[in-house]
C-alpha cells in the first residue's frame, strides 16, 4: 500500500477529530528513530514521528488507522510528551530512565485504547502480534563501555514497551517467547514492573506524581543484574534495604520480591 507522511497526518487528523480540539497535525519521517512510531504534542499541534521501517510494516489503511488511534491515546492520557528527570551521570542513564517511564505511558495509552476503541482491539491485537519481535531488540554491546549495564537495560525496556499490550490483554505471547528462549526471568521481571505500575495508579491520580513514583520503581528495578536476567537468573547486584531515594511503599513491595531473588555473595 502507498503510505507517506501526508497519509499519516491525514489519518491522525481524522481519528483525532472532536477529541483533542482543532490542533494542527504533522508527520515526520526520522531514520534514526528508536521506535517505529511516536507522537509529540502541544496545545496547538500534534506531530507524528515515524521510521521508514514503520511504512514497510503497514499492510493496509486499516492498520494505519489502528496505530494512529493508539498514538491519539497518548495525547489523551498525558499532558505532554515531555518528562522531567534529575540530572544523571551520563546520557545512557537518562535514556534508561526514559525507557522505563515510557512503559507507564505506554500502559496508559493501551488502557485508553482498550476503553475507547474496544471494537478495534482484536484487529489491533492481530497487527501488534504480527510485528512483535523481541529478539530484534537486542543488539551488540561494547563490552568495554562504562555504561554497558544501562545500555542492556534500555534494550530490555524496549522489549517490555512492546510487551505491555499483551500483558494487559492476557495474551501469553511474550511469556511463550521467554519460555522458548529459556529466560522466563525476563517475563517475571516485567511482572514486577507491571505490578508497580498498578500500585502507582492506586497511590496517586496525579500524572506528575505518578512519573515520580515510576522513577522510584526504576531505581529498584535497576538493582537487578541485567546480564544474569538474560541468563535465566534473578540476581540483585546489591541490597535494596538501605535505599533512601525511593518511595517507601514501592520499596516494601520490592523487599518482598527480593526474598525470591538471589543475592551476591
């Protein structure tokens, strides 16, 4: 099918009509984009960013409409595409936190899609399952790089980003992939993140506070050893008991989980 930035912008304009006001809509192709498609927005404008690979994966105008509906749900569930983070030691650490917090924003968008476009869920599920390829998210890492742990976490969070939808809908496609790859620990750790996100929704209805709580969840998650996680082992690289820069309620949840994790000797 023939799809270009004009078709993408036009489709987003159609699905957004009457829901987010009279905003301008643009679409931009970005070859270096780390995701297939993403959206940024202001009170005046919605911009859909897409990669060339996204165009190759579209098989119909229906698929395009479904994806634009999902992108609209991001606009409907967050005041902005931006987020405020502390100053971290390196860009790799910042990227890791952004990747983790994006899991929460993706969950919000999927939940809105499931509510607002319930009749389209089976078709969206079919398209999402067709493009889901966890193995493709893992690439080579520089073994001498000082931020190698964070780069690996970013790859893991990229997989989780696509898996969130299936966890919400009760589909075991990601669990089956992990089982076939002999790394069920990867699925179990995603369960930790999903449980934290559910708790955060209950702890606060304020979006900014929810993202702050997600930072606490991320700090706790990063105590897992990502290399051992992909080797089928749940290992804490250090104790979480003395952490002071995390929410006490989330810390308590992780302390319960850590009883089932191995600790460094």
